[in-house]
C-alpha cells in the first residue's frame, strides 16, 4: 500500500510520517505542499520524495493520503483525493464549518473511499481502559464529565494556528473536538445543546488576530441527559513542562473516575534546558490511529473513527461559536 | 470582649478553638438542645445557654454557626440587640435576606463578618497574593474545584434539605464563587448544570458553573458531593496573560497514610486541609477579633458574603432552567 501526505502545514505530519513508515507493507510515497519551501524542507528532513503539486502526488497512484493542511484547506484537498479514488485520513478539526465537513463526508462516500478523522484519543490506552470498564458496567450510570483539553497557544509551532482565516478560530476550534468526540464515543449519545464563553486575555499580546480566542469554557448537553464541561483554553505558558494535555473526571452514580490521557511521563531535569520537562512513555496513540487507518483499508471496513465523527465534532464547534455570540445555549444543528 | 457561639456542630466546634486562641472571653454556647452543647462547654470551660436571647444578653459578639436557613432570623435578632456578628457562610438562604441582614447591621451600628474561610487557607491566600503582586499578569481563565462526599449526619441532616441549605451549590460551591470574585472581580452572568437537576433520582451531587466576570475573565467552578468518604479534593488553576498557577490537594498532600484501618469511618462532613501551624479557621477568627477590637475591616466583608450568595443562587437557577442568568450589578443590590 502506498501513502502520500498532502501538506505539512500541520506539525502532526512530522509524527505521522514515521507512523506510516512503521506499518509493515506500507510505502511512503512522498509529500506535496503548496508552500514549496516548507514541502522541500520536510521532504529533505524526512528523506522522502517531494512532489511539485498535489496533482503530481495523486498521479503517482497512492492508495491513501494523509491531509495535514491548514484547517480551512482540508476540504479542497480531501475532495481532490476522493476524486482520485484515494482513501483519506484528515487532520482534526475535519473542517472549519459544518458545510465543508458535510461536503467532505459526501465526496468520500460518493467516491467509495474511506474518510477517517484524526482523533487519536480514541486509541489512547488509558481512555480505552476506562471505556472498557464503562461498557462492562463497572462504573454505573454516567452523570457528567468535567474535562480539559488545554495547551500552549500553538503560535510558535505554526503561525497559521492563530490566523482566523486559516485555522477557523482559536482555542474553541483547536480543543473542543477531541473531547467532544471522546464523550460521544463513551456515551453513544449525541450532543443536543452547547453553551460557550470565550475571551482573549491569555497570549493577547502575542496573537495579532483579534478574532482568535485564547480562552474558552464550554458546556455540552447530551441527548441522554449527561452534561459535560470542556475547558479548551490555551492556558499553558510555552515554558510549561509539556505542550498541554487532556483530562476528564467522569462522574457516575458510583463516584468518579479521574482520567489523564498524558500522565504517563518522566519528569526530566536537564542542564541543557534548565526547566523540568515531561517525557511521555505511554503508548503511541498516533501509531495506533495510523495502524487502524491502514487496517480499515485492507480489511475493507470502516475506520474506528470516521468522517461522520469529524462532522459531528465540527457541528458542536459551530454551535459553541454561535453561543459565544448570543450568550445563550445553542441547539446543535445536524447537517 | 465577650463572645458567644450559637451552634455546636462542626463549625461551632472549629470556631471555639479559634476563639480560644484570641484574647476574647467565650462566655457561652447555645444549641438546639442543651445536651448537644455540654461536651463543648466542658472543653472550653464555658456555659451552656438554653436560650439564644439570653446568650445575646451576655455577649458583645455573637458567632452564628447554625444551619443556613437560621442565619437570617438570628442575625436580625443579634443586630436588634446591638451585638457584633460573625456569621457562617452562606450568609443567607436568599439575596433578599442577605440585603436585609446587612441593612439591619448598618442601622444598628454593629459589624457583620461572614466566615468565608477559604480566603484564609494558606494556598488560596498565597495564590491571591501572587496575583496581586503581578506574578501571572491578568487572570484570564480560572478553574476552582472542591468535591467531597454527601454529608451523612445521622439525624436532622439539614445539608440534604434544599429548603434549609440550598443544596451543594449554595453550601459548598459558594466557597469558590467567593474566591472567584476575590481573584477576578464582579460576575456578570452564570451558566451552570448539576446532576440533581439532570437526574432527579441521583443520590450524589456534582455541579459545574461557568462565570463570566466584568473584567473579561472566565471562571470554571466545580463542586461535588460525589465521592466515597472520606475523599475531599480541592484544586485550582489560575491562568493569566503572564503566567499560570496550579495547585491541587492531591498533588501537594505532605502525608499519605498507607495504614490498615479497623473501620472505614469518616467524619459526617468532609473538611479539606493540609497540616499547617495555624488552622485557617483559627486564623479567620483571629482576623475578625482583631478587626473588632481595632475597628478595622477583615479580608472578607458582609457584602462579599451577599455577592457569593447571589452567584450561588444564580447558578442554582441556571441549573434548574437551563438558561444563563444575568446578575444584577452588586452596587444596585447593596443600595
């Protein structure tokens, strides 16, 4: 199986390229990027062919593509891949509007290709362990979640993350979708209502685009009565011991379960950096996700997280933005 | 200075220990039944009064440590008798009661202090001082968490009687509503959810509130009567535009007892606390005592007590109605 990468705008591509190479029987075809300097740089760094255009990469007949462009450019690239009958794993958030996400899902459905959304938390071993206990009935009835997906503002990683046109927004766009997806997966229930508040106090002096929010608190209500808060703030300074994290407290009739998706760390103090850093030793969630993408293609089954899952998360983000405008809870519109 | 304590439950006992560390003379106690007060009277070598009015006659200061619904009548009676007052939190069961209590004390020329003890806990006081020193810049997103188990008083469990206590959101979350205001200033609107509104048959309680401050800051406040006894977890995370403060009782516990127990007994009501040289409850009583003898203010005022009741009741209303609740500006409320 041959896999190509469309765009290195998202830094996750730097991890995925190794993940792809680690799957037995998979060949990394190369990468294309509309930013030629960026594409050539990463092609050189990772010793893989650089293609001058996305068309040229598609003409090399890949079986599948990873789309790692800026959020707002996911749609044209996914549609291009689908038109070429190529399976797609698209970085999250799937799109910057429900209409775009819906069009991508539809394009892949009509082309008969798989569309997977890059929600690697579905492959987190601590989260899978809790999901198994939940399904076995060990935890009793779920009442609510108190969840955080916080991090440093990713402006130093890639400046486009804090550009409204390219990213679609700030902290709400970046950090609602993972937890919204985990909760939908855990509960098997859809979000009906969203309340959200946002502000831009954190990193205000470092982020020029005033339309980009850096702090956000969100409350979701599910069809089954469960409620959940998500703190999606970019609240960690860029000298924090790690990039950020994802945690949730799952409150049930039997008590509570505290889950930290990135707790499996060493604390390392090195003369080289002179501040504590957390070195992660937990299982590689990106590798497990890429493995499932390849397996889904080979086994002709749906990936464990789909384009529809990505679309549902985008609908929740859209409702959150509408709530920040109206100040009221917003009913999630299903596209 | 002669002091009397009304109520000999957890708080009455704790306050008595505080008064013992001051120059005040604890002249008497009263409780629902004189039997209840006998043990404490012996410990502090003081009198048991059968009647609240009789106790008031003999004191300069009354310390009201009774259930929430009794605060209103008892404060009015003390003010009418011209006595200074220390009142346990929450100041009152309703905003209107709190307004009337403050007015009555002002008219009578007596001082009214509200025992929001969290402001005296060293970790909370230090975080406030660090913020005031500009260590983390302007607070942007604040997370405050306080969760324990359901109060299990053997008889007359007023905590579980919503009419008397206002439930967990008024009794427990009020601590952090007060602290949120101390850190980030006045609150404009509140949106909240709780388990007992979503699942009326639930025996545990857990609530999440999102506060929108006039300063632009957001607060995420969590309270719970949800864990198995004797768990009591408290935590805060305060993100500013120039830094971050993190603290949790879990990660800073200086002692972890790994001892076999003969019984899994826990106090009727969970109390937080790390071993420190002076109990925050004693520090609080001392500050009120100093304020009284020197005619000064304390770090928490009766107005603060009213404001936190207003926020808590708005949170309850929001949880019950599903709507965000806009708060009447405090300046208008206290007119």
